[in-house]
């Protein structure tokens, strides 16, 4: 593992969040967002390039905006999305 990703060795990988698929010929990004919890219980979000080890350690993988929208009951605006798990080979 790269030295700058040492924090991942001692952290639990709660989720890997993949970006939406590339559209209109734009290249897909190789980076994902990793939601991690360290030994002290602190939770952080980091941009990483996933590898097989990281994919195995993640509790869940999901794609940005692929789950059910969460609607604010007062404004009826979308305030987020449920995480819809995806299979990663």
C-alpha cells in the first residue's frame, strides 16, 4: 500500500462510493470515495484509487445517486440518496 494511504491500514473501510458512469465519451475516473473509521472511532471521507484488497475490506460498495432519493418532507427537495449496493468484480 502506498505510504500516503497508510491511514487505511489501521482503519475500517465502511463504504466505497463509486462515481456515476462516464457519459458522452468522457473518461471514467479511477478514484472513489472511501468512508473509513479509524481506531479512535473518527469517521472520515478520503479519495482513493481502489485495489483488490480495499474492495475486499469494504463493508459495502455503492454508486453516487443510484439509490432511492431522500425527500425533505417540508420542501419536497431531494436532500440525499440511500446507498444502493453494487457488486464489484
